[in-house]
């Protein structure tokens, strides 16, 4: 009986440990997490008034583009509160707003 309880406790501990390690890997070391951290770092170089070409030179091609009268470039940042950072442009394709977490 005691061996069965210990075996159940050990298996439960291993399952919990593996789950925690898998979640930690996904949020810190996956390709998306690394790219998200890079996007956050690069976004610090952005300034209002830049052209879309200057933004692409710094950030690379956007993950998503929202095409309205004024386009918005979206870059994945893999953050719990923000899924994407956004860069809004005016009709002349100059940056008017930068929305990334600090």
C-alpha cells in the first residue's frame, strides 16, 4: 500500500515537473518568444515621423498588416498582456503612433 502511494506521488511529481518545464520553454525559449523579445528591443529605436521603409529596415517585414485608410503594422511580441505591438501610419506612410509595451 505504501509503495503504491509513493509511486503515485512520484508519477504526479514527474508529470507536474515536465509540464512546468514545457510551459517555461514555450514562454521563454521558443522561436516565437525569442522573436518577440527581439521585436521589443528593436521597437525602442522607432520614432514618430519615420517612413515605412525606415520601420521595415529596423523591424523587418510585419507579421500582420491591417489595411485601413491609415495602415497598421503588427509585430508579434509574445507577451501575456500584448499579443502584438503596433505601428500606425498616416496617409503619407509616416509613423503617427507606436504601441509596444515598455
